[in-house]
C-alpha cells in the first residue's frame, strides 16, 4: 500500500521545501519513498507540481489522475487544475491565495469564481484556509509551506511529532520557532 | 548510511565514493545538480566549462592524465560535445571516465526530445541507465571499474524523472584512487589516419567484448512472477511505470546496460512468455534489437514515441484501465512560465516588439520573451544560433536595419562568439544584443566566465563581453553598454546601431532580479485618481500588474520596484 501526496502551486512559492519536509518525515518512519520535483523552465512563475509517494515499496515516482490521497495546493486555481488527480475519497488542502496567471493578467481569460465551493460540489473533500495569513500570524509569510503541512497533518496520516521533527531537520535553526508555530496554527485548521 | 537523495545528488555521491578527481560540465536541465552537488566535496576538483565540448575534452584530458574523471550535460549538450565523444572510444581512457547525459522526454525544459542512446550506438560506447537514486549511485560508482577494465568511457544515461526524483540511497566512504602513471603512446592518443586505423579495430574488438559482458552484467536483471504470461523488456524510469501498472501480473527484464544490448538473456526471457512487450520512452531501440533477434514483440505499434510515459499511459494503452476522477466544468486558464517581476530582460523585448524587429533568439530565461504579450522573438533554435542564424537571414534578405540577435551572457560564452566572428569576418552589418544578467539564469544561477566566480565560489577576473566583441572585430564605437531598465536610452541606442552600416554589439547589462545581492526597491503603487485605464503598463507583461475595475493595480507582494511600468505610464499614475 502506498500513500500518494501531491504538492502543487506557482513556481517560486516554495513547494520544494514542503516536499523536502515531507520526504524527511516519511524517512523517519522507515518507509520507502520517492519524491519527484520540477526544476528549470516551470519554476519561472509557471504551474508546478511535486509528487511524494511512500509505502513499503514505491515503484513509479509520479502520481497520475485519480491516484492522489492528498493534494496540498499553495494557490486556489492550481488546486482546481490538479483536482482530477485526486483519488475518490482523497482530501484536497488548499491555500485560498489567488495569483493571476498571464492569460488572466492580459485579459485573455478569467479567474474562475467560487472554486472551493465548486470543488466541494464535484464531490471532493476540501480543506481551505488563508495559509499566507496563518504564516504571517506565525511571524513570516515564508512559513506558508509549513502552515500548509500543518493544515494537511490530519489527512497525511503521519503523526504530529514526526512532522514536527521533520520540520526541525529541514529548516534553519533560527527560523525553527516560527515554523513550528506556523505548523501548529495550520494544524488547528486540519480537521 | 541510508539517505534520501535526488538522482543527480546520488550520481554526485557515486562520483565522490568512486574516487573521482576531476569534473567539468556545462549546466543544462535536468543534469545541472550533479555538478553542483559534487562541487561540495573538497576532494573533487569541479568546474563549469564554457560549453559541453570543452567540458568533455577537459574530462578526457584528465582521464588520459590518469585521474578518474566525469562530465555532465543535458541531451542537446551531447550534440555540442559529439566531436570529442566519438574520439573517446578510439583513444580509450587511462583513469576511469564516465559521461553523464540527461534526456528530457516530455520536454519539461528543453527545445526537443532526443534519445541519447543513438549516440552510444554511433560512438560505439557502452551505456548504463539507472531508474532511481539508489541505482544512480551504484551504477555511477561501478562504471569506473568497468571503464578502467575495458579502457573506454561509459555513458550514464539519465532522464528528468530519474535526475529530479528523490529516493533512498545507501552511502559509503570514498575510496581514494591514486592518479595512474601516464605513458606516452601516440598509437593510442594521436588520432591521425595511420594510428586511427589501428584503433578502429580495437574499438570493434572491445564492442564485441562488451556485448559478451552485457550477458552477465549484474545491472541486467530478471524479475519473474509466477503465472505471468506477459514478459516486459524495459529500462530506466519506464521500468518503474511498467511495474506500477502491471505489478506481479507480468515478469520483467530490466536492462541496466542499454548499449550494447545482450542477446542470450533476451532470447531466454522472451521464450518463457506468451506475449513480449518492450516498454521504452522515445525511440524503439530495445525493440529494434529484440526484433532483429527474430522475437515477436509489441512496442511502438502501441506506445507513443513522443512524450513522457507514466503508469497511467501504460495502464490505459496496454491494460485498458482508467481511474475515476473528479472534474470541474470551469475552464481552468493555463499558467505558462513568465519573466519574473523585475526581470531585466522585460524592457528589451518590449522594445523589440515596439520597433517591429525580426528577432533571432536563443536559449535561456529570455526565450520567455517570445510569449504574449511581449512576443519579441521570431526564432529559437539551439545554443548560440541567434547570432549565426541572424547572419544568414540578413544576407539573403538584405534587411539588416530591421533585425537583431538576442543572446544571454552565458550562452554567448557557450557558442555565440564564433557567430559574431562570422559576421565581422564576412562583412555583415548585423546588430547583436547581449542580455547580460551576470549569471546563468534558467538553470538556476550558475557562475560563468563573465561572473567573476568559479563553481567552487572562488573569485576570478571575469571576462568582459565588450573586450570579446572588440577582439572579434567589432569597432569600439559600436560596442554599446546600456541599462535595459532605462527604456528611453535602450531604444535610442537600438535605433542608432540598427541604422549603422557596420557590425554592432549592444550589451544590456543589469543583474538577474533573483540574485541575492540585488536590492529590491519598494513596491510601486497606482494612483487610481490619475490612472485612465489605457493599459499601456500591461504591454510589458509584468505578472504584478492587473486591471481591476478598469484601473491598473500592482501586487505589492510581488513588485520589485523596477520602474519599467512607471516609464510606460503616460499620465504619471505609477509611483
């Protein structure tokens, strides 16, 4: 049995750190793990996706349509874009922050309205919160990735202590306290 | 020790553990992190070369000199390095030599899809292909023993999903391998016809030995599942996708050595199954080999040559299985990559479009200047081609006052210089714009000969682009340096040099906005009372600016205060 987690967002939002933290958390539990990242062209403000898979033995590094147990999204439109990758009964955790893609900026397309409601109406289990605000409350907008991991804590099926230990391993000492605070604040939105 | 590592980091660890002494590479996604990671080990000398040809030649020199050596590149980089690559099989090595090449099926960050296995076949070199980080480390390390045993370089074929996926590796200590003695041997190392004729015979004999070795190579593995009627022959990441799709309902022959391919293992494996399927991304290389052995199999008759594979693609095509999934009715707008907020290239491309120029483009972040709304590029071919292709375009069309080449600092050093020499030598009058952001941007901020630092972070005297232009024969009066964030000045200089009847070089110099030392200015704001909603500021394609209720609005969290939009605004609404 493998657990499939997708981390999606806009290039430059810091999803690589989130995937490192999850990779470390999974390793602490002695699972086999594969984490697949996107580098290069897509990092320049494009749509980016990271796959984290763990279990007794992981074969493919990628996650396909209908396979994700959890999708963590740094941005609302990206949550909607990757929704078809969610497994039936999976959970999608999304930041409600909106970043306009270039076709919206130039007026060639519109940012769809009410996406959280529409994803729920489609049958998906959605947890949505302003992770940027949670990170600000913890002390820095940069902690948004750890706030999201906190929000996803329940769905991830990894215990809080392991996740906190993974944060400890993955972030610099001087930012540890504010990141742990972001995790706890995020976790209060995780049910 | 058990660790989680990126495939590229695992290759670097393998190099370290194998006692490699010399690494020379040119950055290229998805291969870049190998060289960045290996540079962190003090025991290994590592450098960025100006291009892949130089890197491979330097590494070959190091191997002839008796040290274990390595060079890495992306698939198209191997095209640049093809000339020395083909000669390596003739000269052989002294110290072990491994060449890492990373293919990019699906073109996550490349201009084409290319199967590097063709090079191994054409250059008559052995090739290994790992499928995860654990194998990256193991194959890399072992390749050095093989390289020295057979006196040939080994090619390590990687792939975006292998290079950029993290999985578990088992690390061990470095083994120090002393530099081997060097003995002069012109019959082996001086490749002129008389000697090369003798070496070609050696190459063919070695290839036959390697083919025999492939029959027993521990990297070619059979995984048998009881009751399976399907036998899958596969390699690299395709093995991972196939395993996930078929599980234990099939048996697998996973080839870790993909050139030369074994004969007997394939025949023995195929004989056991009712149906044989070859699953490989890109070109049908294993399939062609299997068919040449007289074995009936499925492959590219069912699976695509174009694009990347996944378990979903394999399950859909071969098992007719599809997962249920949630869908929305809304049309989700695409989110293509864009030039970053504050990018110094933005203004240059706005001006190209404004002046209605034919723009001969090149490879780098600035290729994004081709996208709407900037749309300031006509061609992007390969590294360095902006300048040479402009020369040809201008010669046949005779419209040199309406054409420019645009190229980055690192790409100019890679292979732009010779194109400029073509222009000056052959009486061209073209204008070359070098967008000098003082770093190799697209691959994630690597140093280059112009930046003043080496890969290991040591300060050096940076090469001045203006000096190279002068040495290449451009008149000093027509080598211009401008700040691309000053639109007025840049436009004026562009117009002057386009009308000049001699070759010219315009260096648009401003560091990448993402560099740590670049200070961010305070975010700009729109005075809504002054804004007339004319959308002039939208023409520069800045991701910070949007129109809300008919007026411009700037996202303060993204804006770097570069001031380009302030210059665009005719009513002074942006401050």
